[in-house]
């Protein structure tokens, strides 16, 4: 019985040099899936008194909701808790394994190479953790919205500190390459370097949250400045790494194990879009600058269109190299496969933004109509695909191996 419990609920430990910073993406994916369940509540449950759904608004609605609606709300709450707990557990696991990994020669070599950009996954994961705590507080803490203005400075401080860590890692890795001229474009035959832009955009969207929700002009102004600073960093670095990555791939072919990086622009585009929408809300209620609904529709349509295009390009290439068949459903395994979860989460989240701020608020689609329901189906399918994929990858990569297959030096927790 203990072996069964360890197999399904335990985690590998003491990976040492077998650890990879790509494991941070496992925690990131679970946090993102928790957010997807929150997004369903936020857009489908009325909350006229607050910018986002809260515990008090949810309780008020549940009292008058139908039995079916109550069941769906319960499902969303279970999803939030389930994936939030998994996220926090994997954060703790990653920090322990990363601390031991830092003592190895492999880590020292990684820091000196262009592959060190993988360390940007650490601040990316930490930024997601702040978002997860915010969601848990909003949904499960009664009366939290009454003191939310006092919490915004703390959340912005957390994101600034995480942003400082991200900048330090980026300048250390990329700065060395600029000074020494050791960046090997031939070996940069993927979009792995794009992880830096993804990280900066995650920090930007976190800093933009108070702009969309605060009623204090100073808080909104600081929030917008911080968000635009990291959004600018994300766009600049993203443009540069896209050019370098495609140059390497067109010259030397794709590094197959890094194939999920082809989809990395998808989550970045989601974060850029949400950041701009949050900034527009801040400009509206704090500076009386109203963004026309047509612009919101154009923004959400344009970003979703780009995401679909990137998704089709990435799927076409990965199909040719058999990546999904081999690394997701097949026997081969790589921690970089956790990068597959981020696009599914991103499309599910931004699909909701396209449907609601883009279509419903524009009057193009009636809320709770048949068309509205049909539009939600692809969002649910994308979310389900992310859940299936992450459970599959967990089984291959972080759950303890059967005793007969356990590698030497790898224990279980």
C-alpha cells in the first residue's frame, strides 16, 4: 500500500545533476491551470460591485443560482484548490531540488553557457505563485476586498522584487554573451531564449493588476509604469530572441528536444494582451481616458489570431519531427516537455478574454446565449488538453519510478 501511495502521490528527490530548471515549468503549468478555473468564475458569475469575482460576490450569487450552476461553481472551486495545492507543492519541491542542483558542476557549467537563460524559469514560477495566492485570497477569504487597497502595495513590491531577480539573471547570462562574444547562433536553433521575454511579460501582467482594480490614482499610476517597463522589456527581448532563434533554426534545423519553445510566444501574447487591457481599465477609472470598445475588440482579435498562427506553425513542425508522439505520448521524456502546458493554459485564458471583453461587451454576442455557450466549448477543450498533458508528464517525469526501474541515486519524497 505504501508503494502505491508513493507512486501516485510522491515526488522524486535528490535529482542532483539530473535536475533541470525546466522543472520550474511543472509548477508554472499547475498554477496556470488553477487560474483557468478562476477565469471561468470571473467571467460567468456576475460581480457588479467588484472588478473581479470575490468570496462575498460568489456566496451572494450561489444563494440564488440553479442547482446546475452551483454544481459548475463547485467544480471550478475544486479545480482551483486542486491545482493551486499542486502548484505550491511543486514550488517547494523545485526550490529544494534547485538548491541541491546549484552545488553541482552541471549548474556551474549552465551558468557559463547560453543555456543559462533557462534559469529565467525561476522568476517566471515565482510570479505565478503571487498570482495563485491572489486568486486564493479573492475566492476563499471573506471580506478581503474591503482591505484590498492596502494589499496592492505588497503585491507590487513582490513583483518588483521578482522582476529584479529576472533582470539580474538576464543581464548575467545575456550580458556575458555580449561582452565575450561567445553566443553560438548555430546552437541557438530553437526559441529557448524566448523564455526571458515570457518571464518579463508575466511580471508585467502582475504589476498591471492594481491598475485594473485600484481606486487610488497613485497606485494606478505606479502600477501602469511598472507594467509598461516590463512589457517594454518583454517586447524588446522577444523581438531579438525571435530573430536569433529563427536564424538558428533556418540555418541548422530545429533542436528537437526544445520543440515546445516554438509555442512559447502564445503565452507571452496572452500576457501582453491582458496587460494592455488592465492598463486601459486603469486609464479609464483613474485618468478618465476611455478606451473605445472597438479597440478592445481589435486587440483581442489580433492577439488571438497571432496565437492561432503560432500554434499552427508549431504544430506543423512538431508533427514533422514527431515530438508529441515521442515525448508526450511516447516513451522518451524531457523536462522541457512541460513547456507544452503553457500554450494550452494561455489559449484557454485568452479565449475567455476574446469572448467576453472582445465579443460580449461589444454587443456582438449575447451573454448566456447559445452562441456564447458554443464559443466556450473550445476554451473548455483547451483547458482539458492542458490537464491531460500535465498529468501525463507528471507520471513520466516527477512521480517516483517503480522500484524495478528506479535509477541509482534518485529517491522519492
